[in-house]
């Protein structure tokens, strides 16, 4: 099967696409040479996708501003140009199917495919759909969702299929593998991973910087990930302080393998992170980003909190003290962790990639 995949901007849209691609290759539904990823140069995808050895090509497009501005005129012009470019790419590559995983780049690629009568699927990771997927929902053949609640976001109910997030299946099968020693951490000490989504989060970084001296006294260890753009500032703020139980990284390239060795997570409540957390049955402290459309991360987090899988810390309550208190609550109580792990695991979607592939292969068969 020849497949064009498009999705980007942030890791939350890219990693589900990569997990799907990996599974398409594993199951021999597609060869590596039959896959083309279309993204933008500016998005994280331009770095992450070629690193995986997947063919990558970029189109120029930008997102709409919320307020009326001259930039929006440029955005419209770029959008029309990117549809023409996408149509050319599609005519050249001749995909059997085009799938979009969100982020504005996928709007042009998937829309162009629909206009050319190529079978199309979108994948929505969140319970509240993104702007791009809401737009594309009118044109595609199938809408794959990760949370049942997302069905309410689309008017054409016949198109909707609940598959889960393919990244869940990619991490679900991974066993603990002592990879923490790669970073100089101990392999048998409980480890807390702190990170603010795929791009890092300034408020989480600041709370961690303020709490550094206290974390340094803990019996557990901390793997702290700043996000690439924040790394230098965090390192400067930490200065010459160091501790055997704390490691600071800018980005983790191989998150699935690292997650398998982690005891608990402090993070944002991005949908793909949540798919990973529940696939592995990890306990977590979720600090939803208040800067996302319709506060959808709070909704994502609430589903875990309700079932006892996670604690939620609202960003306006985030401080060094609340960060430490929540971290200690989980890291110093093995019984609590055990019940959170069980609750987390019940929300996991370990067959999500296969379910999405099923949707794709059925659609291709029907349209042949
Ligand atoms: C600010 C913003 O718009 N956030 C959205 C974005 O978040 P974001 O891109 O942060 O997405 P998620 O938290 O969902 O996923 C982050 C992904 O990046 C990976 N990772 C992260 C850090 C790292 O060092 N290495 C690494 O590989 C994680 O393992 C995960 O696979 O997309 C999500 C869709 O899924 C949405 O729910 C989020 O609201």
C-alpha cells in the first residue's frame, strides 16, 4: 500500500504518525519505500522524521492567527499554494491513501488528496478536535478518534471510528531495559521523569529550577527534560549546582524505551503523552497547558484523574512547593503508585495502531 502521511508542528501529532508508519512496515502493509511523510521545514517533523529513515518532503504553509491581520492574507495565499504543491506531490507519488494526524500542514495535504478523490483518513488524538481536523472532517472518508468524547466534535457520525492513538501500541510492548544508565542514572532507583510536552514548558522548568536543591536531597532520582529551546536558560539558572540523583536533558530522542524504565511522570497533558502513560500503566502528575484550544489538556487530564490514574496540578497552583509535594506523594508511596498503575493501565489502548491500519486497509479495498 502506498501511503502519504502528514502531520506536524509538535510531537503530539508526529509520534502517532511515526508509530503508525512503524506498524505498517512491521505488518508488511507497506514497505518503507512506499511511505512519504509531508511536513513543514519549521515543525519538529523536519528533524524527527528523517532521523527515522522515512522519506520526508516539506511544503510551505502557516497557521491562521486568531485576530484579523495582514499575516492572514499571506496565510491564505500560502494555503492555496500549498494545496497546488500537495496535488503535484500526490500525482507524482500516487498514494493509495493519505492520512493526516493534525497540525496545519495536514490541512493542505489531506484536502488536496480529497479533491483528487484519493481515500483519506484523519486521526484525532484529543477529546476536543483541533481546528485542522474539524475542517478536514467535512472532506475525508474516515475520522479515527482516540477518545469516545471526540465523536461529538464531528457532524458526520458515519465516518467516525474509535481506534485509539497508535503511539500507545508502539510503547505498550516495551519491557524495562535499563536504559537510564545511558544518562548516568542508577538502574534500580525509582525514577521520576519531568518534561513539558514535546517542546518543553517554561513554568514547569522554572518550578523545577526552584526545587532543584530539594530534589537533590530525595532518595529517588529525577530525569528532567527541558525542551530544546529552553535548555541553555535552564542550565544557566542551575549554574554549578549538581547532584548524583538529577540528570538534565534537552530532549529524549527515544522516549518509548526510556518510559519503560520510569517509575512516574510529571508532565503536560498532551494526548499523545497520555496515550503513552496509559499504555504502560504509569502513575502521573499532570499539569495541563492552559494555552491550548478550548483548554483541551485539562479535559485530557480529567479522564485519568477521575479513574485514579493521575493527580492534576493546575498551572496557576504550580510552584516549587506544589511540584515537590506532588512528586513526593507519588514517589514515596509504593502502595499509592500500585493503585495508580492499575488504574492507568485500564485506560491504555494497546491495539490502536492495528485498529487504525484496519480502517485504512478496509477503505483502500472499498475504493479500489
Ligand atoms: C502546546 C500544544 O499545542 N500541545 C499539543 C501537542 O502537544 P505535544 O506535542 O507536547 O504532545 P504530547 O504531549 O501529546 O506528545 C509529546 C510527544 O513528544 C514525545 N517527546 C517529548 C519530549 C521529549 O523529550 N521527547 C519526546 O519524544 C513524547 O513521548 C510524546 O510522544 O499535541 C497534542 C496532540 O497529541 C495535544 O494534546 C497538545 O495539547
